[in-house]
C-alpha cells in the first residue's frame, strides 16, 4: 500500500476525485500525487457541469502541490481485472477437466 512505503505521512481514504481548495486546506494537504501509468479512458470520465472534460488535479496544480510520480510498473486496473478473469477462467477449466476425470473413474468403479 502507498502508506506503508514510508514516503507519505498519511493517505486520505475516500478523498474526492477533484479536491477543492477548502478540502486541501482543511486537511493541510501538501502534496497531491498522480502516477505516470494510468488508463487514458480514466481521463475521459472527468466532466464539468457542462459535460466538458475537466482536470481533477486543476486545484492542486494551481496551488503548486501537484506531483506526478514515476510509475515503475505498467499494470493498470483494467490489466489487473483481465488477469483475475483469465486466471479464474483457467481455474474453472482445470476444475471442470478434473471433475470429468473423477466422474469417469467413479462411473467405472460403480459398474464393477
């Protein structure tokens, strides 16, 4: 987890996607970080009240507390979900093959 790395004092769980100046000030936040590895589609979902694309880090950038952090890995949320689904599918296929083998063995035992 981010908090266990020792590079942060505190992680705000449940922070708003686009924190305003009051929020940042009230919690005495000195850094808002964003990794360099992210999904482009995630940028497209941030819209203002008029449906225009907006930057969720605009306030942090304006206050000079925004920092982009070099991401050492290329794994994204979608990539992680794909791995889970793929591994689950492989697991289910193995279990089904095992079940079929056991069924044949049990059927042969019952016939003898």
